C-alpha cells in the first residue's frame, strides 16, 4: 500500500496507544441507538468506518447521567444494561486496529427534545435556540454530575474503549461552565476563569484517577463560540494554556459555534470555504503543550489534511461527513484510489434527518444504516442483459454505472448533452458548486464500467426500442407545475427554465422580481440571490408561514442571513392570483386579502413537480419491462432517487 500523503498516514501514539493514521472520525450523532442502548446498527456503523481505514473513531455523545436524555436514541452510559453492548462495540472497532473513544456528554440547558425533561443549567441564561430557562444547579447537583462523568469514563475503560472525549463544545454543559457568556455564577464554579474551569478540571482529575495514564483522554471545546462575551480565541488560548500546564489531557479538538445563530459554524455547509476554522487550531497549537491537537471543520480532501499536518496546524485531522458519505475513504486514499471515493457535498442532509427525529441518512451513501456497508457493493447478475437507462440525472447515472459494474450491457440516453439533471442545475448556482462533485464521481464510474452514452438528442420510445433492450430504467425526472393564475395575464416561468438567463451577465434592472416559493429548499434561495443581483427589488411569496422549511436549521441560518443581506422581501401565507401589465396580485390564503406588487418585470416559480413518465406506457405496450425510479416514479428528494436507483440496478 502506498500513499501520496505520508504524514496523514503516519502513526501517532497517545497515552501509550498507537493510532495508525491521523484521520479521526469525529463524534457524530447517528440516531442508531434504541431505547438508550447500543444497537447492532450502531455497531455496524462504526465497524464499517474502522474497516474503512480510520485511525480513530470518537462515538457520538453518550449521556453520563439520567438528567441528560435528549431522546431515546442517545446511548445512556449510566445504564448498566449497556455494559455488554459497549463491549461488543469496542471489540468491533478495536479489532480493526482502530482506536475507539467514547464521547462523554451532558446537554445541560440544551435538553430540548423531551417535553418531560427538566433541563439543568449553570445559570439562568435561557437557551439561545428554544429560550428555555433551566434549573440552576446547586453544589450537590454539580458534584453528582462530576461523579457521573468519572463513572462513565470507567464504564468505557471496562468495556475496552481506548479512551474518552469530553464534549465541551456547541453550548452543552461543559461549555456552559467554561463560557463567560453563559456562566454568571458567583460561587467557586463561576467568577474568574479558574472558577469557570473547575467543573472540567475536577472531571479530568477524577477520570485520570480511576482510568490511569494509559487511557486516552481528550476534550472538544470551541476556539470561537461565536457570541459576544463568549469563548473567543483569546479565552480559548488561556483555557488551553491552563490545561496544558496541568498535563492531564492527551488530546484537544476545537469545534466552533453554540446553539445561537453561530450554530451554523458547527457544521459549515457548502457556502463556507474549505477548512474555514483551521487557522484557529493552528494558532492554538503552540500553547497546547504535549496535547495532540485535532484540526477539524469542513476539511474537504486528504490533500488539505496533509497540508495541515505539514504546516504544523494540527496533529490529527477530524472528519465526519466525508466518512458518512464513504466509510472507505481512508483505505481508498492510502491505496491510491482517491478518485474512487464517493464525495461528501456538505449539504447537511444527514443533520437534517436527525433533527427531524430519524436516524442519520446520506443522499450520496444510500447504504448508510443498512448494516452492509462493509460488504461487497454488488454481485454479478445470473445473466447479463441489455439495459437502457433513460435520463442522466443522479438516479439515472447511479442506475447506469451500477448495472454496468455488475456486468450488464448498458446504454444511457439523455436529451441534454450534459449529465446531472437537477443536481447539475444546482451545481451552477452560486455557493452550490460542490453539488457537482457527486456528478463528477458518477461520470468517472460510467467511464470505468463502459456505459455507452447517447446524449444530446431527443429520446422517444422508437429510439429506445431500436436498441432491443431487455429492460428499461426510466429516470426522466419531473417538471415544476405552473401556478394557476386568473386568465388573460402573463404566465410565470419555472425557475429551472429561467436559470440560464439569470446566470448570464446582464445589466441591472429597475423592476421587481417575484419568486413564488412552494419548494422551500436551499437552491430556491440561491435563485433568489441571483434575482437580487439583477433586479432592484426582489419579493419571495410563499404559501408557508416561514421560509426554508425543507432546509436543515444549520444551513437555514445562512439562508436567512443571505436573504436579509440582499434586502429580499417576503410575503407569507399567500399564492399568486394574476399578473397584468406589470402588477402581480397575491391572495392571502388565510384571509383572502389581495396584495398588489407593482412594476413586476419577472415572476418565476419553484413548485411541486409532475412526474415525466410518458415513455412508460408505450414501452410497456411493446412488451419491455419498465422500471420507474426517482422523480419519474414520484417527485421526491435525492435520497429517494439514489436509493431506488441502487435497488433497481441490483435487481436487474
């Protein structure tokens, strides 16, 4: 095995334990727990990433005490029934020569998900997201939680974990003690910096006493909390210096933001530059002493990780979303197969699923959570056949290369000369360029597996039947449905049809542009930003009572910031009624009141779509088996499209 990244794939010893390379799967909530217990799905998830070559894995936050129980999917370390499942989890990971750390977690006032919970807090500052005011802990409650952290670390050691990470980031309990913004106590757990650190330092001392020096102990904390009066770089440096002088931690990682509007910094999406916070880790490393520093935050490539190590910006590279998209990224990279890695596009769909109360899911990796991620991706068919795939969007591309990889003879048809479909359109939007990585990956697989491409020409049933296929896969997408306007006026245009013109250079216009938003996804708001570049005034009208319903909250923060910055106006709870002579009328769905917008120069819509399935009937009438996938079956999201593509390709 060779690698172009010698530093990234060099070992590192922490607490006497060898970490085989510098790639760490950072703590990531999966939602695979069940009734507070370690499940087989959770074990399979971590086994796949250990098998895939990660040097170390930090589990998702595990609750150290019954007062920290956000939902039933969170693992309860304080539950004795988890002793045996934790051992099986440790064995599954450590057997692959991958070090496993359990993250010790108490949510404090962020007890947001259970209506019966009684949140505990450091002081009475309300939670910045829900405005919940916690119960302020007294000394006995604080000491009880310190003991719970220590006991939980001992549980991990007894289960065979290599170590533990204390979750002191993102506004959870340890952060609430450390931060001047959230800790207004006047006893010895507040006041000055030493007081604010006392909760943490007592936990660290207790863990060292019961777990010894050969147990990796790390801390995740912010270098920039992102709120005025909170932990900033200067405060993080001072805290780090004290921890380094005490010499009890092996590892420190810096992860930004809390549950205020700075939460988007926790999971920087594709609008952020690559590695936006690596400079923070680099500036803190000189004061970290013997502690290894983990650099993290939208590290987008092994090359970038190598550069961080070479430049002295960290000792370990923390990743999560890239390893969700492809658990074998480390092994593929080490073997010189980096181009074979399924990319993460940092869309944060995975996080959105968790907040919606479901287990983690990835639009690029539909095998996630199935338990078979480490198994071979496919098997050859009993009999190779001729397969026609019609439509070159994400679903069609995925079905085509996967069917060809299994051994079928595949022809891909597409009316456009460019592949990608809606994802290709999204990749042309400002801030969404990274969506194109998924398409580039699929194009490489088409070429590798010999898919014949017949693109850029009309596709009808006669053309497809002329190829004498044994089966046809229809991935022909869907089309936005035009709003019903009163007769006699100007028709609105679909955003997809207007995009080419909006992307072309043009002089600024004085009129108003109206975007009817019945889609509520991030690309729609990128289109709104394009309109704001062209027109003096832009109005978003929507039947909803809020914007960005279908955007994960961490991304929606940026959506709203960009809309406000562009001066875009919003009209909620309405639909378009008519567009005559530049005047566009909106009707309030709740009151029936009409609102007029004058001087409208352009009106476009992003609406529910109608499946493009017209080819199915004539092909089926000709006796050819037809498989509808993706939006041509029913318009949904990319996860559904990719999942159906895979299922269909494996069934052919």
